[in-house]
């Protein structure tokens, strides 16, 4: 059987990095959802690539507060 280990995306936000501008974690078997407070924790975020993971749940409205150059969330299981 195929075995894959998924890491929760929210764990990256718990690292306390506030100057993050670019997060490219496409195809990394990430699980869980994107926390609603992502814009508060990473206020300088300009590029977020989370495509081809196993993320789910709603896409946080707080993402609209960020001035993105690039946002890729396709290939997940988001709702809403």
C-alpha cells in the first residue's frame, strides 16, 4: 500500500515568522486548512503557492487583505 505523511499547514504559521513574503509549498502532502488569521500572522505575504496538496475547508476571507502577486490554491479540496 502507498504511504504518505501529511503535515498540517497551520504548523508553519506557529513558527512565529512575521516577515514572510513568499511561501511555496506545492505538492508537499499538506493537510488541514488555511487558518483565518493567516493575514495577521503573515501580513507581508505576497506569494502563496499551496497547489497540489490535501488541504480542505473554506478559503479564509482574510486572504483578501493581502496584496498578492501570486496565489495558487488549485489541486486541493477547498469548500465555499
